[in-house]
C-alpha cells in the first residue's frame, strides 16, 4: 500500500499525525472536577459507594462506569492493511484511526491495544482477562488462520461482543451488495453461482454470510494463490478453507468462472481478466475488492460487460465496500442493549438494514440535505455511501432488535422511538453534518473562483476540491508565484491542466472586466482610472466580476484584508438578490453538544426588526441545506417581556414578523440564551413557548453581541467553525476570515457549490 501513496499525501499524513500533538486520540473527563466536593465524589471517599453497588450487582457497571460504551481495538500487527506483518507498534496509527472512526461515526469510546504476541493461546488468555474493562472487543489486522482461532475461542469464553471486523464487517457489506444485485438482476440467491478469488479471513466470512442468506455451498467455487480449492488439495489448506473444497478437475480461476453470477475478489489486482468476465452469466456482480488496485478496474469491466454491476474498495468509484458502513453501528446497537455476543442474527440484521437503506426513499429532511435529489437505487447504488448519515439510524436499531430477539441482550430497549431519536440527535451533533453537503457538491460540481489564489490554504483547498471532485477551481494569482508555492508545498496540481488561473497582471479579459466594473459602479463615484486600478490590483473585484460575467459560479475571498472592504466589492459587483434588504452572515459552529448557527456575525451593526426577520428567514433556508430542521431563537437580555427596553422590543417584533413571513418555521423570542437551548427550563418556566427542543439558529440583536459570542464560543469550547456564510447575494459569494484553515476553505467550497446548484447553474 505504501508505494501507492503520493508524496503530497505521505508528507501531509506525517504532519497530520504529529501536529499540533502526536497521535489522533486523547482521554477527556466527562464529569466536572472543579472543587473539593467534585474530587470527593469522583474519587475517595465517594467512589466507594459506587464500587459497592457494582460488587453487589455487576450490571450496575453499565450505569456507573464507561464500560458500556468502551471498546478495545486489539491487534498484534500481523496483517495490517496492505502493509503485511509490520508488528504491533507500527500498527498503532491504524488502531488509533479505528478508534477515531468509532468515536466519529457512532460516539463509541475506544482504547487501542497493540499486543506483542503471535501465540494464539497467550493472546486469547490476555484478551479474555480484559473483559471487566470493556463492553466489546474489536479484533483487527490479525492474520489468518490465527484470527479464526482467536475469535472462536474468545466468543466461547467471553460474555461481551467479540467481532473480527476484517472478516465480518466486509462480509456484512458484501452480503448487502449481493442481496440488492440479485434483486436487480431478478435472480434467486439459492440458484446463483459464486466464484471467489482469495481465501483469507474476509473472503471466507463473506462466503459464510452468503450461505446464511440462502446461497448453496455446492454453487460456490473458491480459488487462491495455489488455484482452485479442490478436494484432496494439501497445499495452503486449513479446515475453514477445506469446507469449500469442490470435487473437480478444475485448477485455475479461468476454469471455474464460466457462468458465474457473482465474482468475489479479495485477492490481488488484475486477476480477473476481461476474457474471464466475458464468460460470466448475464448481469453479473463483480466485487473487485483488492486495494488499491482491484481485480479488474471498473471502467475496463464495463467496457467488456456493460451489463455488469461493480463494487470496489475504492472511494473514487460507485459502490464502495468500506467497513465503516458497518462496524461502528454494529457495536453501537450491541452496546446499547448490553449484548453478550455479536451473533449471526445480528449480522444478518445489519445486512438487511444496509441493503434496505440503499433502496429507501429519503425522508424530506434527508432529501433537502442532498439538495432535493439523491442517487436512486440501481447498479451504481447497490449499497449506501459510507457517509450516509442515516446509517446509524438504520443499522444500530436493527442490530439491537436482533440482539433482543435472539436472547443475547442484557439491557433490552423499552422505547425504540426514544432510542432512535437519541441516535438522530447524535448524527447532527457530529462533524457528519457536512457530509451531505460534500455528497451533493460531488454529484454536480461547479466553478469556484478563489480571490487569494496565491495563499497556501487556497492552494491546498484547491487540490482537495479536485481530489474529492467537488468543484472546478479558478484561482486569481500570478503564475510564477502560484507555481513556486505549489512546488514548495509539494502539491501536484498544475495551472492549465487541473485548474484555471487568472493572472491579475496580464489577462486578456482585462479590458472587458474594466468595462463591466465601470458599468456597475460608475454611479457610486468610481472613475474610469479607478476602475482600471481596482481591476488590476483587487483580486476580490476580479473574482466578483468573473461570477457576474458567468465565468464562475461562486466565489470565495477574505483570507486577507478586512471583511467590510471585501463586502463592498461584492455589493458593487455581484449585488443583492431580488427582494433582499441587505447582506448578513451566519457562522456555523460544531460543538460536542450540537450544531448551532449564529447571526449576524460580520455585517449588520444594529439591524432593525425587519432586517432581523429577513436574516432569520435566510438563515433557516441555509440551515435546511444541511438536512437540519431550523429552530430560530431571537436572543435578548430580556426573557419573554421581562425587560421593556428598545432592544428587547426590536427582537420581539422581529419574532412576530418571522411568524408572519413563514408560519411553518419554528421561531421564538425575545428570550435569554439558556431559555433558547434548554427545553426543560423553558417547559418549566415558560410552558406556553411555541419552540420545541433546542434552538439551532441564534439571532443576536447587534453585531457586537453576535461576533463576540461567536469568537468566545469558538475558542473557549474548542468548536469547529464553518463560515462565515454570506447570505443575501445575487450569486454565491463568501468572505472568509484570515484565521480560516485550508479545511475551512474546503468546507465553504462545498457549500458554495451547493448554493450554485440551487441557483440553476449547469454542472461541469
């Protein structure tokens, strides 16, 4: 695998893992420890009562400790990704990465444990002794056949879930793909012929789950590096592989591929030749899962067999078989019911949930998250996207129900509706909130022009935008400077080939742009000489003109200079959308408690009630792009009329105007910040309030309040900021801030593309 990493990705990964602190995970306390009483509760003497309660009733550990949400990711480094046997210490970055995925996608805490041991007996003994600490065990990157033996023994010995993801995670996703592909092809799984290339842990687990789904063992043919697995073969055989041995004279993959309905590849790149694919049955399913080079490249496969359905392990082709589709949610469901094992019923439930999700029509909110359009079920959408935020909502409850129905749940869920609501809140509390935006941007990318095209952050963002396929970048910058910096930063994109470059010192459109600028601004006191100077020296003016002239679909600026100066250029060139009073900005912040949108953080010094109402309506429309149902709070020092001041009255009137403008929008005010966010407090003190849940759009009375609140929250709460998001412009235009990171530029690029899509611009 390492030889397939670009120099830029290699160096970037080293920096990512080393700065600002080494590694990817840390342990954070979730209880306060601010005074002597907290210390007495957390440790001695108060903790003794908790210990006594657990000693009396061990099930209370789930109530009083983190065990029920804690998984061990365990490896000995004997079969790490495509790196082979690199040992436990070198495997640690992978295990930390697994921990990050558990936390990010399912909120599960993880300790990664790398064990310097290759002996099956000693490994099993050591892992089994960890049962009091963990709610589940995820075995990772342990070579076959030892992985089979270790999992088999631990499952028999331990009373917590033990799951070898390399086997079962892949198998579950493959099962979902096969189920859906056979449905599309009108085939009965009990009648299909399956040919496997590769007989390692993952391949055999896939075959076993296909049998559980109805495939017949006699219709399965297995090949590996020694050829066909046949009865009597002695080389590279074990009892798990021998279960699939056929009585046959066939010895090569080419000998058994004829008439196959499914090719399952978990072997090596290029082993499935076009002439072999040509001999497969109509509408074949090709699971070419070798990474990074599949057993056959999808484009070559489709040239040979246009009727084929293709899955790979790669993110740059449809139908990516990625284990993150499964393992976070498998453990989420198992932990939430205190499962003593992950059994076949739970795996099959996950298969069904994933397969069904691929076919499901999205909810109204989910559809809005994808711009009103989603990829329909078909040959290019056999399985969901790994970043589909609905996965946890489908897979975890299905697994939990299966655990309960099969008798392995020790903490059954009484109210599944409440459970599913809790999962739903988790989705929109995590960084996944940006994923639908990226998915929609990638579906129909647009031209985005960056005013500060020489800035390192823009150059890095442009490369990411191209790699992820979310936009076609246009940069404003001097060619020699851009080229030097691309080389200095080790970036492999090039002007002319990968992106368009507008040279402010010498561009053939200069006179055209001067005329266009003068036409728009001459009644604002701009002379012809001033127009020539600005078009030559102000990159934001150039970017705005490109958008106004329909040579770009969206613009991003603001990495240098003052916000108000950039806004003045956008106001003069791009202008306001029809019917809009003025620009305003929304700043999105991602906190551990949720996602919030603050307005107006950069434009309106002291907006009137009418401007605040317009701001709230535009903010709600923007929030819906994220698939989030907007809930608006008009904030004040006054709480529901408690202070009869001019500022409070302004916010109260604004709330009334919003209700008139959009009767279906949840809005309340004027109110304190805690009343906006704490439903219990509001229900107790102000039961007649029409706002349900916590507000997610916080409209401030003036610029001071909004900007100060945003900056303090961002730094004191270690929040992830997105924006500022400029609303009210006639075309998508965003002014970022000098503190923005390269990833922040990428986030705003994706959002700008989605806005441009809504404006009806044609895709690239």
